[in-house]
């Protein structure tokens, strides 16, 4: 089965005021954030940009903001608010991406009357895309050729990346309902960027047999057996790719156990088994969702790499987001994203 890279953690409203970031409760004035009582956040932690960044008035002000980003992550993963969910996921509109612009909307027809206001809310859709291009540097968005707006109600699936009909290109999918909430929007976007960075064809050799026959388990098993590195739906990972290096370092001792669990075809049973798997290896994962696969593990760890202070590596979970500090290009990207996050202001 194709593995859509969907962030499935339940996250809800944050009520933080950041030093350099617009207050999340009103970061998008055009969207109303549901009211909830936040849990007590962890103590503010000190974080620094990479050593190559010289202290300036700008970097000092960014640091004041960055010190609070861990609280946004904490809010996103620990708030218990969950609004009404729909019975399934509904795609509303698909845009073509050209540089910073989204054009040529293709609307799903017919659509229920309840979903029509979401589909026709082009202002909100454009605001979400504006956030994407404000936060993610242009050179990291070249693979995104489609932008999809969908909804399945509050929580459940918050966003996704998926290959288009051309496996070298990708679509970014965002839930218009969940984008009302800044922690939902920001953490989901960074998680999905983690997938783009680790699953694109510079990292993974596309397996066209699997791509063209996504529901054929025999083909998948045959292609996986022929791959000497970590294999996933997208293909056989390159030896020195981020995901294969990550897999080699963190998964060999638990992968066989996970594979048996992942073969479960009943979704409820699978969820229960994955939960037990996570409980057994809690110290090895940054979140419960990270335990669902190596693909999600590296994307969740990347999200922590962006939002959390540099860890000491006291646990395997900390080692997983410390992993990215071994790559200068990732440290540089982190600095750029943090600067964008910490200077972002929503237009009224």
C-alpha cells in the first residue's frame, strides 16, 4: 500500500506570545482558533543558532523567539483539544505551483454543501500557501509542483506530501481546518518538509514497479528483497542517503519486530500493536507517531531538530534529532527556517 506521508498526531490550539513571532492565537486573523485550556509548558530552554552565525541585533532578537519554539512543539503534541472529524478525507482543490505562485485551481465536483464554503475560501487557501513560501526557503520547494487543500475535520490528518503522477515531483497537501491553528500549521509543515528532504529522488531511487502497482504486495516484497539498503514505497534508498544512514544507526535492532507489526491488515489491531511497540521503546522515539515507521521517525526527528534546542544525546530519541547536526547543510537550513519563523508576521 502506498505510504502517504501523513502527520497523524492530534494537536490543537496554542496560547503563547512569542518575542518575535505573532501571537499564535491570532496569527491568522481570517481563521478562528478553537478555545482550549493549554497544558503547563516545559521550562523555557536556551538554544543557539549555528556557530557560523555572528551575534547581531537581528540574531539576538531571533534567539529570544527561538527560545520559545520548543513550547510551540510542546503545545502541538500535548493539547487534548479535538473537534469534530469527518468520516473521510475530502480533497477540495488542487493548484499548480510555479515558483512562489499557485495557479490553475482544479476543484473537485460535485461536493457536499457543507464543504463548499471551504472550497470557495480562496483567501484562506492563499494565506496558507503564503505561510509555506514565507517559512520554507525557495530552493527547498523546487520539488513541489502541486498544492492541495483538503479537510477531514479537526485533527486526524493535518497534512501530507505525496508523489504526483511524475514520481520526481511532489504535492504538498494541507488541511484547511487544521491550518486555523498556528502550532498545527507550523509543525505539520516542517514535518512534511522532513519527508521531502529524505524521500526525494536524490535520496531514494524511485521503484517504478512499485510506483505503478501500488497495491501489489508481491511486487513490493520482491523489490524490497532486491534492495540492499532501506526500502520503502518510494524505492530503494541510496547508501549514503539521510534515511538509510538514519535507518542503519537506529532501526536494525527493532526493524524485524516492527515489520511483523506493520504486516497487520486490520487498522484497529495495527494501531494497538504500534502503541505497544512505542510503549516498549519509548526512549527511542521523539513521539508515538515516530514509532509508526522509519519514514515517519526521521520526519518527526527533523521536526524536533527544527523546534527543539540542540540536545545532549542522553537518550536514543535525543540522538535522533542530534543526528541532523552531522550535516552542515541541515544546520544551515535550520538557521534559515528559524529566521523565517521568528520574523514571520501574518498579513491582516
